[in-house]
C-alpha cells in the first residue's frame, strides 16, 4: 500500500514550498510568512509532511501544524495550552487541555516577535520533556 504522506519521496520542505505556491493567494503568502518566522525563531526546526498533506514543524516533538482552509490559515500548537501567551495570539481551540491555535484570516497580520516567542517556548517545552524522559530511563 502506498504511503500518502510520502509524495514520491520528495523532501517535506519541497512539499511545503509547493503547497505555498499552489495556494497562490493570501493564504500562501501567510503560510510563507509564518514559515519564515518559525525558521527564524528556531534555525534547527525540522519540517515534516504528515496526515495526507499537512505541513508540520518539529523540534524534539511537534511545535505546530500549518493548515490552510478556504477562509483561514490555522497554526495549531501541539502543546499550546502549556505556553504563556501574553500577546494573546491564540484565538482558536481555547477550550482544550492540550492544543491551542492561531487562526489567521485574510488581511490579518500576526505580531512576528510575539509569534517567535511562542515558537521558542514550544521548543523549550518539547526539549524539557525529552530530558525528563532521558533521566527516567537512567533511574
């Protein structure tokens, strides 16, 4: 059976670039900007392509996903409920115990500096979980 996530072995970064180009409108521009901010905030971020075509950014675990819909670009942070958000960027999935999301509509601009802080917090949280697991394994 063919793996729908492995589009003919193309690297995830190429698939994400293709998705951005294929969108060809404000959603592609928005996703490209947010991708750039993610890479600036964490130069070691890993780009992945999962769940039948969802861009994922990871570092010691998933940081966030980048989905595009007809009227919104949604960035869902896997552990968003555990992050401090003084700039109040999270505006979706606020009732859950784990995830939080940022819905970006046409014409809206996300504060880049505040967004990078969220990315760095998510990386730190993922990395702290990894080190705790390592310590438990040694005990």
